C-alpha cells in the first residue's frame, strides 16, 4: 500500500472510535469545531498550538510539522475546510514511490571535506537500523576508483552505511559494452585503471604508461623523460581496437600525444599516420564535466576540458571531427537509465511494491546535473507519448544517434533486459547552491533570464537548449532538497 488510510474523519471524531490515535481527541476538537460538528462529534474549539506538540511526538515528526504549519496557515486565513486538510494529513505516504539520484562533489562534499548539510540530510533518509527509507543512488561523474572504495568513503563522510550497489561511477555503464570486453583497449585516466577496467569486464586493457614504455620514442614533450638509451621491446603489443577515456589523466601532454597516435594509425601507434583511416577506431568517453569543485574557491578543470583539448588537436591535424562511440556520465541519457535500473533494484530488494514513479536528481551543476535530469525527463515524456519504453542500448552522443547491441551482446545480461522494462514517469532536477552553482546571495526565484545568457559548458555533442538548464527546484543545500522532496511526495515513513 502506498498510503496509510485511516477511518473517515467523522468516525474518528465520534466518541469511542476504535483504534483512534491518542492525538485524535485533541485534534478532533479543532477540526470538529472548524467543520461545524457538534461537541459530541468532536467540536470543542481546542487551541491548535496545544495539539502540535502531541502530534510531533509521533514517528515522522519532520514531515508532520509541515502539516501543523499548513493548518495554522489555513486557520489564519479563515479556511474552514479543515476536514480536507486533515484528510491530506491522514494520507501520508509510508512506502516510497520515488528515488533520489545524488551528485557527490559540490552536493555532499567539497574535495574530501563533507558539506555540513549532508550529514543532517542523510539522518532523515535512514531508519534507526541504518536502512534507507527510500531508494538512493549516488551518481557521480568521477571515475578514478572502484565503486566499493567510493561507497566506503561516503559511508565514512556521511555516517550511514552505503553499499557499492548504491554507487554509480561515470564508467559504470561500460558493463553494457560487451563487444569490446574481449578486445585490446587503451585506457586513459588515473587511479587503479587496470583494476577498474577489469572490474567492468575488459580482458585486455593497456594503460598509457604501458604504451609509453613499449614505444619510448612517442612521448618527447618532457625532455627529462626522454630515454637516453633505447632498447627494443621484447613483447609487441596487439593492435589496439578501442580507446576508453575514464577521466582526466595526470600528464595531459603524454595522454594527448599517445591517444592521437593510436587514432591516426588505426591502433598501431608505432606506424606512420594515415589520415585516410576515417572514421577512426572507437572512442568511449566517461565524464564530460568541463569543471568541478573541490576545496578551492573556484571550479577546477574536469575531464571535459581534457576532451576539448583532444577534440581540437584531432581536428586541427586531420580537418575532421573526433567521433565518440559512446559518451557516459551525466548528462547522457544512458547514465540516467542505468541509475534508474539501480533505483528499481533497491526497491525490489526491500520489497517495496509501489512502482517508482519519480526520480529526484540533486546536483550542483546546471550543465551536467540539471541538463541531464531534464533531458531524461524529456525522454521519459516522449516514450510515454509513444506508448513504449524504448531503451537506448549502446551509443548516447547528445542525441545524434544510437547504435543497437547485437543479440549476442544481450545474452546473459539480466540487468540489461531489466533496463527495457517500465520506466519512471518523471525525473525532476533539484539544484543546490553549495558547489559549481553558488550565487552567494539569496536563492533566486527566477533564473530563466540569466540561464539563457550563460555560456554553454556542456559537451560539444549536446545541443544547448535553455529549457534543459532550468532546474525544477533551487534550494540552498542537500538538506533542504530532502525536506522539499518529502513534502512534495507527502512522505512520512513508518
């Protein structure tokens, strides 16, 4: 059941109603008088302020408080239909029909420092046993660690137990791309790259550093790193059949040079360039954030900035556009579909029978968090109008097209099949002011004018649409976001 339906108000307000809560007689006095009922049926003119304390002692205090305010507001304005308001109170949701998609950097933490509102917010999201009261997925564009490590970090910072199944890294959807898992792929980024690639299913990953060691003549920007003595490689590398960009690397000049070498030689970086080899071998990229926030006062370069460099170098050399086989991480639709799959999986594990109808994406970046949530909401609406829940299975490149996984690729992928099942009805964007977006003033009521005038920081392959960077809600921080969603959903768990 979604709603806790209690007996009709008139029955509860009569004397001797079986099973009525202890606060009903007091509340009945107010409601009965306002509704014009005789004293025997609950009339009596009790003061509402004397009722609120009793009301607030019951479970779900935070959410019932909003109803106290609602009654007070209604009475102060002469509203006599308190029966209607009380009916709404009695129909608080006790099972979730919604889920949270939380960004991490700028919403929950800045660098390694927790944002104060985060701990407060997450105390409202778990019960006394530490179990989540609603499905929650952490959707981050970071890609420099394994999910379990990120889950451990979040558990420590937020003070609540978080499992790796609740964490979605920017590279998580790469599990879908099985047709590349057996191939030799070049991986770029930082952190335990080989562990990450193998955890995702790649059997033959090669790092930039390994490629540099096998071809020492290729990396010559840093004079101090040029080899003094050249030794022939004892083992030749196999042909590189794809490039996977996990995130921003440490030595940009080395990564840019070697990736360009691989693209312009069709996977044989020791060979001469062949510009006619176009389109180039597949490139799969994760995390398109141009900037992100840490402890510094201003945003820092993200992987999106590295991608801008790579795209422009490739075009300057060849005169052609760099093509992506897939773009993952926010704001791609594929990322939100996979996140929704994780939300539904949590609900099923907890045996919450109520379908998940609404996703609330809480983020700090207009160009990724808000754009992505609104783009996915548009996708859900389009599918609803078509009467189908079609599934973007492989390529998401800003709406430029999609590829379809072969039947072999889909074999034994139960979660892939699950992605094709009924989707949510809505995805709402909630913007917080603790990260990239920080007005340093009161929260603006209308940002449409400033949004349409801003420079688009999204990826090249995503068309700028002012409507997609306009958030559904703007709140000061994540704690306010949780309160807002609970009120919108009339949610008060048992």
